[in-house]
C-alpha cells in the first residue's frame, strides 16, 4: 500500500502546477490532500477526480482566511467515510476526513495555522488539546490508523534547517514540540517517515521561494500511525523535484493490502 500526503495550499493551484499529472504516475493506493481551499461543487471535473480513484472532499464551510478543507482519493472503495471528528469548531473548517477499510482507517488532517493573532493562537491551542483527546480514543479501538497531514510542527532538531533561530517561533515552539512528544512518546503513535529515514536535511515545507532554493526548510508533514503498523513500514520519501505548493508530497509504502 502506497500513501501520498500533500498540503496543496489550494487544490486548483496545485493542479495548475502539475500535481495531478505527477500523482497519476506514482501508483498510489491512497492520496490525502490538505488545505484544498475549494468547494466540492467546483471539483466535479478532471483532474480533481483522477481516473481509477474514488474521490472524497470535506470543505471549509466557514471560509476561514482562505484556508481549510481536505480531500482523500482511494483506489479501493472504503467501507465508510467519516467527515470530521465530531467537534464543531474543527469540523466547520473541514480539517479531517477518514476512510474506513477492513481493519484499518486512513485519515487526512489539516492542523490550523496561526497568523500570530491572539484569536488564532487560542484556536490552535484548543485544537491541539482536543486532538490529543481524539487520538487517545482512537488508540482504544480495535483497528489500525494512519493519519496523513500537515501538522505545522517540526518535531525534532533534525526536522528543520536552523533550529537555534527557530526555538521561539511558531512551528518549533517548545509547547508545539511537547504536543508532538505527547502524540509520539505518550500515546505511542509512530512517525512513519522517521522509522525508515533517520537522515537530516529532509524537509517538506519552505516558507518562501528563496528559502526553498537554499533548502532552509521544515519537516511539517507527517504520516502518523498506530504502533501496530510499525513493522509494516517499508519505505518513505519526500518528493521535492517539482514545486506544487510551498509543501512537498510525503510518500510512504506499507506492507498492507487494502480491502473492504
């Protein structure tokens, strides 16, 4: 099973930049997109419904600062699709979409960004607290989970180019890193990319074109799994050969065959 996760920062712009043409050549079983910034009614034609895939969208009904919304594509029809996490303030922004298969669920997640205003910081903190509770409940279910998303946090020093300059900035703030610690160390979820690639200078987000040219980036994009999936992780990679958005697609291969 191959899963691609990508924060497209606007699905229409990403399509214009060649994302879907590239994705069709990757033989992915599941493609998870974040921050689609589009209404589902505007995504009825190609390339937004790629041949050979079932397409699902969960839009941002609040039109929050031009952000939000997620999408999921799968070659295997899911047993069920779950839109949202049952939390109004999260679900109105279209931040989570999940496909249930036999014994495994795959979700696409967009963690809210902050514009440094008090309101956005409070909203992000509340989301982070609520999401920990949600992940804790998932661990009690008798199935495996893979959550693909843009988490907006570089977890370790190895996950960004210059950690010394970024210690008090959003994306590497101690409180955000502690949140990731609680997910990975406390709840025992697995950072699937790091299970097979421990090298530095591997980033998935660059704030500007200049910083991308200098490879001054962050690893903000993850595929997080329940611990039982650890031994099924075969290969991981970040594709930075083309610039579809400021983020790069994260690709992980698993020893798993999807079924309903």
